[in-house]
C-alpha cells in the first residue's frame, strides 16, 4: 500500500508545506523518521497500529513529499515544526516514536515539552551519544562542496553496488519494505533542484552528528522504550545500552537480524515489541 497516495495530506507551516498522514483513533502515536528518510520508513508499522490507536506520521522538511524550508534545520526547528502540526491537529499529548535523527528530535521534544509526552520510543536513535571523532571532524571541517559530493555519492553510487547497497541503506535483512526504501533513496539523485536539497540535508546531517543530549537524559522521567538493530553498523547497539543506562526506568529491546532500520527489516518483531510496551503502560 502506498501511504502517500492513499492517506497523505498537506499543511502549510512556517513558510513550507508538510506532508503527513493522520489515521485511527485513541492515543496519538507520532512516527518521526531519520535523515534521508520519509514516512515510507514506517509503512508496516503504520498499517499495524492505525487500527489500534491514532497514528500520525510526517515527512520532515526537505524529506519525502514535504517542501524545502528556509531554515537552519536544527533540532529545535524540527521539534517546533512537528509541535505546530500536532497543535493544529488538536493533539495535546502524544507518544513520539523516533528513528535515528527522529530519535534526536524525540529527545528534544521530551526535554523541552515533557508535559506533552506520555512516553517515548527511541529506535536506533541519534542524540544520546557522541559520534566517532573522524565523523564529527568531517562534518565540521570538510568544505560544503565535498560533503555534498559525499551525500550525493551515497544516493547515486553506493546504493547501486551490491556489495555496499545494504551498508549504505543501513539494512541487514532486505524485504519489500527495504527495497522500497532504497528505490526511494535512489530517486533523490534525480531531483531537479538537487543542490537545494543537498544544502538542506547537509544542515540536517550536522544536527544529527553534532547535537548530544547525553548530559540531560537523566531529566527524562516518562516511560521509555529503546529499540535497536543487533547488526547496526551506523550506531552500535552499545549506544542503545548507553541510552538505557542514562534514562531511568527505560527498557532496551535488541532486534535480531536487523541493522539501522529494525522497524522495516523485522516489522513483525518490532510491532510486537511496541505493542507490548504500549499495553504495559496503559496506552492501548
């Protein structure tokens, strides 16, 4: 099922259009994807949970079907955009589910607006630990034109080579959902205004790599589920364990035969883990 064509809507927010879906009734579950992603990163999860609660998923600015914004693409910018969308949809409290960069955004929302967050779910999340020094040095020191070439290479070259396809896409187990994700990522290189997108993605990548809330994680008191792919080469499961130790009372579930995208690599396991957590806290 193509969630874009069947369910998608648009909303003008702060000078740009955001593409989103809003389905079901009950506790709002907000799916927030990672860098270079879209709501397509959640297709089997949207389908599973939209009959059990209210599901809202969006394409972040400059991602998927959402427009490029004239913005700094900081974690505050992403959080404010999401909170504006939710406010206009009448959502006063919710459970964010954040993957990778979306996990960083989830942490930002939980720390700045704890009164709105009933619980949080972090999936191979950025924002709670340091990236390797070489990665940080590269994103801070390399010229923008070089970084843009690297980003373009990921979308147009490494995804096409069988030996590097899975690593570049951040997957270990391929299926119809990961194939759709890779095809969507490959289409990025064909955008007519590619340089504008690369500029936005470069700003986003700097946020993903450089922002670290590690020293503030002890302030989070809401029920927290942490889900991590056992084979993640982008963010090691050790990062998930570190998050679990820092956030009091949190739970860590490691998904076997999955890398950076366990929600689509092993959707049945992922959905079962989330369902058990949500029932356990009385959200369903």
